[in-house]
């Protein structure tokens, strides 16, 4: 921290600057109204629960940045309940637009990561420096956690939603619909009070003007005891007229009964506002999808358009502040969720149609996202004799019109099997340096490929190691082979 600055610490001094142009003291620190709404308004509570539950349901892996091997969460060098952290983090981001984790450490490394209540943290912002610290409020104790010029805090890992302000957390989805949630809460309270008072609206007792105050109070008390409350909802009330032809006390209803308030329309409108702000489809809350296919599609859209972008933000921030300094990387794999998987029946039908239309089977499989090299060896051998699966590179037809001959190589089969085995190895989080024995591959070629595979950690790096093998693969100008082009 620079000298000459004045900080508010334990109430002993006052800041010499105003941060109002950058970040105003958060409303969520003034009573946590939005959190109370999230715990009492059913629609808001359900939507926030669905979002947090969806985040922790997405498969994730933590990889060693050096070896590429997958590290189990229980085997990390520091203690962290990542599922609990992620659930709280998503909930906090929706409420407050920010979340904080404390990195308990010794002089060498992080020992433990635990959640910090976001309402206890106040960012410290200077117009000239921007964010320079976080202050944690614990009763009368205030702890300051410095932030360096790059925004890195050694003691806290924090995530802010993107914001248009220069230095400020973004707006949580719950804050956007705070008014809508308050309306729904008011409807619930009105309904509760309505039935608590005998399911009758507010009433006005008109009594003669010359009635004494003591008598007025006695009449009012008597009326409340007889005609109020659920247990008296169906009681009969008799009053004695002041004169034989004049009723001394008259009752007048005030306000409108619930049926005239269009509460169903109002509830639906505010409900839709909450669903829109949180991005949760109503079928995930109510199970009201027309059919299973519609429910699946809505769930898939929710993961793709709402949860996956949020996971990108979370992974980026956690990696920069927590995992990368430890030589690790956190990755989320939403594509592995069951709801994100293709309908295999539809895909297989499409494969049959493409092959019947004349597309080579290998190209058709790759076009639909299948990896032909993942087929068992016996099927590879069986299908290799089929014309539509033949690994042929079409050449310019001879002048005499005869069919071009397929390119062949004695070691092609072993090379393909070796590459398939290496690709499976890197997909499991290991390197491509797998053990493979062959009598057909020349020693020099075998040595070059094996050396390259020792450093291969991705499918593309494995393919690059075999690039010199010149696999004969059919490539049609009319079809794109996909992300992993075969050499």
C-alpha cells in the first residue's frame, strides 16, 4: 500500500477519498433483503436452487499442468470441498454478483480453501488505485486483505460478475427481480392474513356519533372476537338495533376481495420475470413440458446458454487465483452430461442414410462426431474390406479409364492401432507414450514416433506424431472432417 493513504480500521480513522464514482457501498450489506426474499419467495428460491444444483452436476476434472494427468480432488495438496464451494459460489453470484473464498496458507503454499460470507466482505476502492484491498467485517473487528496491481489477492480468491463500472461487481440475476419477488411475497402475506381473519376483507363499523369512547372500544373488541379469525369464519353475528326501525351499527367492507385483484395474472407475470432473469425454464421447476423430448431440449438449452457461460467465468477466475499457482487447471465438461449427449438412435439412423447415399463410412462417422478409430480392432479389420470403408486416397483417374489403385503400406495396420491406443491414452488424461510392439514398423520410424508421443498430451499432438506415417484416408472436398482431421 502507498503511504499517505487513510483507511477506516476499527472505526479509528476516516477515508480521505470517495469511491462513489467507482463503486457504491453494496445494498446487500444493508440488511440482506434479497437473501431474505430468496429464502421466502418460492419461485426465486426454486430458480436459484436449480442453477446451483446444475453447476455442481456438471462433470469436472483437475489436471496437472506439467504431466496432463487428472488429479482427484481428494488428492490435492490443499483441502477444499469443491462441490460445496461451487454451489455457494453460484448462489452468491446470483444474489450479490460476487463470491469470496479464503486461502488459508503458510509461508510456502495454500493449506485450506473455505467459503467467506459475501455480506462480510467490503471491497476497498481508491479512484487513483482502483481495487487495493478487501475488508472483512467481524463485529467490531475489521481485517484488511491487500490486493496487488494485477488484482491478485494472496489471501482471498474472489469472483465478480462482469460489470460496466471500471471497478465493481456486476448485478446478480436475483437483484434484477427484487421487486417482482417482493410482490409475490406480498401476495403470500395478504393471502395468509386474509384467511387468518376469517376470509373476509377489512371492515368499517359505523356507530352512532353519540356513542361514548368506552362503548365504541367495547363494540369493536366484541366484533373482533366474534367475527374475526379462521375459527369464527362461519359464525353468525347478531346486533341489537338502537330503535325498532333503525340499525344503530352498520358494517362496511373496505378494499376488494382476492377474486377481484387478479392475483393469478399478477403472480404469473412476476413469476415469468423471475424465470427470465435467472434463465431457468419453467419445465425444470414445475415439470410442465409437453413431452419428454421438449423437456430434454429445454434442459439442453439451459446448460448450453446459461450454465456453460457461467462455468467459463468460474473456471477462468478460479484457475487464475487458485489452481494455476499450484500448477493445476480446473476444467468443466458439460458435454459429458447425459442431457447433452446425442440421441443415439437418431445419430445411427443418420449414419445409415449417409452411407446408403454413398459417403464412405469413415467420413460419415467423423461427420456425425464419431471417431472411427475407436472401433474395436476386429471391426476395423472386418469393415476395412468394405468398399465404403476402404482407406483410399482417390487419385486422378488414369487416361484409360481404369479405377485408381488404393495406396497400401505393410505397416499401416500397426500404425493405426498404435495411434488409436495413444489417442485413448491422452483422452484419459495421460500422455501418448503407450507401450506398443510391432515387427512391421521400421526401427527409425518407430523411434521417431515413440519419442514424439512421450510429450503428446492432446489428440492433435498424437496425430502430429504420426503425421509422417502418411495414412491413406479418403478426403472428399464436399465434406469437412471435423476438428480432428486425420493425417
